[in-house]
C-alpha cells in the first residue's frame, strides 16, 4: 500500500527546516562555506572556493584541498579573517584550516623559459 503524500512530505519538511550547521554529519568545511555565502558574491565564492573540498578532520586541524597554489595563496591572503569568523560561529574557533594544493594549475606560476 503506498504511503500517503502528507506522511512522505512531513519528514522532508522536517529535514529541510533543520539548520544545516546543526546536522552532525556535515563536514566542517561545508559549514564554513555556508557562512562565507553571506559575505561573498556568488561569482567570488565559486571562483575561489568552488573546487575546494574537505579531505580530513583530526579535531584540531581540518585539511582542505584546493585546485592550485595560486588559489591557496589567494584564499589565505584575502579570506582568512572570514574563515576564522565562520569557525568561531560554528564553535570550532580552535581548529586550524590547512589548505593543500592538489597541483592542478600550479604551472601558472612557473616560468616558461
């Protein structure tokens, strides 16, 4: 017998209304990105953070992969304060975010001569 529609949608609605930061299975970097969305225009967020992904969380350090060394340096130079504020807002202010370049596009900085 099929489940009535109102019973099916109730669970979805309850899940949708739950704040994302309160979901324990969400990665910390995703929570940080949610906070950054408030302060950055969509193009800026996509350009500098769109290809970043959390690789690990040891409790006191979160490793985040970024596509290239220039992107890593740009994030550290221009967004470190926003990242620190986001960490504080999610209650993880003592966590060190370690950005690691995956190497794609690293040759942008190399001299072709």
